[in-house]
């Protein structure tokens, strides 16, 4: 198969168009240049329009919030958007390695290898289809016609650089609404489409009568590598967390909100974003539960035979007329090794992801929100609190 058969990111009408235009490619640094280009497309026209309107960086008393004081916009287009572009190549590399692992790990029986090949070809066909990305584009643009502003992205009662005194969008606000915001939404929706495509592939793989081994040291029957791959989709959590941090910063600076009043939104986001990333792995749970159940039944039967033989041997060894030295019998060490294997089977997870992977996915959603602490506390207060804890 072609190398791109295993790729989730390299493919589709958008990627093909950008490749033909020479905006992206396999060369080093292409993602960096493309990220810079997207930032310029989104922010340069807005910055020039705000400079002409006098709302770029200085806020006059009673005047609108300037562009450089709108942390929601800066976080969205200056940090989150390029981050999504820069993380895509590295994430795609890990996912390609993960897909190849299915071919070489022996998890798929030889009788089902043709079905595995068909699942990969089906993934490639869906990835290259024009319909999903067309839907993403429509969603990114149609969302503009929804009534009312977003709850967390609106500053009620305050004048903003994007809205003129007459209530109509300024030139910068027009570009933000009709170009920059749909572009960011499209990039985010493409990432979510790739996550859905990955979930679709996992669903097909879970139906291939996988040859799982409950005693596998990874504690997931041999599927532990899926958790490391799933972490790559935490890029969506990081980007959205950065956007949310900018929005909450505006609320804290201009509306008087505090970390205490925003705590439920922050905790809810971390839980929801982490659940979204981990959710596709639930498709493997029925297969893993069946493998664990069958493994426990087999190991229980083997344990009965082994312990029965062990008891008989030691009962004979306890006979003083026998010369067999119990110290030379290896049954005890074999039984100890078997007990360790049985404990591994009994502790097999029902989800192919480790606790540390879950922690890293949760941190990916939570860490972008930590700069808000600098708004709630001064650097001196934070340093003194840390020093008091360490002392």
C-alpha cells in the first residue's frame, strides 16, 4: 500500500488543494510557514483596519476595547490556530505508526487480514471524500447565521473594537466574522472529522475477531499502544483550552468575573474535553471485556489442575520414607509465576489506555487554563504561597 494509506491527515480535498498550491508539503518547516500564513490572513487585515480606526492597542476612556486588549481573539488566532497546524504532522506520524502496528503485531488473525486491508482502504476513501470537508465548511460558515452571540464570547454592556458606534460591524469586525472565524472553525472541524474517522476505523478493527492476550504485560490484552495514539487528539483540547482561557481572561478583566465564579465552566470543560478525546476507545471495550472473561475462565481451569498437582506433589514430598528433597522441586516457583500471570489477567483493563495517558489527556485540557491564575493572583502572591508550601 501507499504510505498515505495509513495517514489520517495527509489526504482530503483541502490537503490536496494546498499541496498543489505548494502551501504545504513533506519538506521540513512547511507546517510552520503555513501556520504563519494563516495567522497573517486572519489577523493582518484586522490589525490594519483597527489601526485606521484607532482601536488597535490604546483604549480611550469610555471607548471600545482595543484589538490588543481582546484576549479571546488573540488566543484564538495567534496561538490556538497555528498550534492546530503545527501539531498535525507529528500527530499524523504517531497515528501512522499505530496503524502499522495492527499489521505486524499479530492482533489480527490471518483469516481476517483481508478485512483489515479493506478497513484501511475504507478509511482512505472516507478521508479523501469531498463530502465530509464540505460539511465542515458549511458548518463553519452557517454558524454565523445563528441568532445571538456566544454566551462566553460576549461582553455585555461594553463597547468592542469589532462593533462601531452605530451598532454595525467595523471593517475589522466584518473580516473577523466572515473570514477569520470561519477559517478557525473549519480547521477545528477538520480535526474533529479526523477524530471521527479514527473512531470509525477503531469500530471496524474491533469487529475483526482480534487475537487478544489477557496476560499481556500492558494490561490491555496487547492494545495498550492505542492509548498513546489517542493522546495525539488532545491537540483539540489544548487549542480549545487556549481559546477558553482568552475568553475567560476578558471576563475577568472587563466584567469582574473571578476564578470562583468560572470554576464550574472550567471543570466542566476539562471533563468534557477529556471525555471527547477518550470516547473512541470505548469501541474496543466489548472486545476487551470478552477477552478478559474468556481468559479468566481458561486460567481458572488451568489453576485448578496446577494447584491440584502441586498439592499432590507436596503431599508425597511430606512422606518421610521418600528421599525427594522438597527444596529441589520447582513447582512452587512455577505456581508463583502463574499467580502473577493470573493477577495480570484479572487486572486487565476494559479500556485500552493507561492511567498516565488519561492524566496527560486531562492535563492537555487543564494546563491552557492555568494562566488565568496570574489574573486572579499577583506573581508575588503566587511565589509566596508556593514558598510557604515548600517551607
